[in-house]
C-alpha cells in the first residue's frame, strides 16, 4: 500500500479514531480504517489514549499481540481484496465467507495466513511467496470444511 514508519502507522489509526468521534470527514483510506477499527471494539480505549500507547512496545514473547500490527494487516488484506492480489485471493475470501458465514472471520483467516507467510519469509530471509500465502489460505479453508 504505502511505506510508513511505525509511528506514522500508529498516528494514522489514532487520527482516524479521533476524527470519527468528532464526526469529521474521512478520506477513502480512513473510511476503510474506521470500518476495521469498528470491528475491533477491544482497541477503542487504546486508540483513545495516543499519549499512553504511541510508543508502547509489544514483544513477541508476551501474551499480548500488537493491535497496531493487527489493524495494519487488516488494511493490507483490504488492499489485496480490492485489487485481487495475489491473483485468486478474492475467490478464496469468497469461499471463506461461505464456509464461515462471517466476512470479518474470513478476513481473520486471510490475516493469519498472511502473518505466517511474512514470518516464514523473515525467518528464511526470502522474499514474500504469494503461492505459499495462497497455499496457507487453502489449508485453512480445508480445515474449516473438514
């Protein structure tokens, strides 16, 4: 989508939440982000406290997951679905929606697969592998339908 720093990404989500609470107009990207935020009420209090959370580190070894990473991955999924990239991702999403009967849960399956693929690429110091990503989605879809 675009290359932003950790601080810029966090500020973006803080601003979207603040603008929505003030009923200020949003850009198309902010509209997408607001929809994602609205599906995650567990993050609302955090997003209402930018001074407290703007610099917080979420470490991999703790039980907490990074809400900003989660929201950012949701944005990545929305972009993938809007342009069907990697090719076929939209069809998998539609199949997941049919199986789960819930679009948000279907997005989470994509998000889990994307997270695993990115992690594997980092560990193996290799570029992102779209085929591996689609294979992970396919595996999860088969597990759901078994």
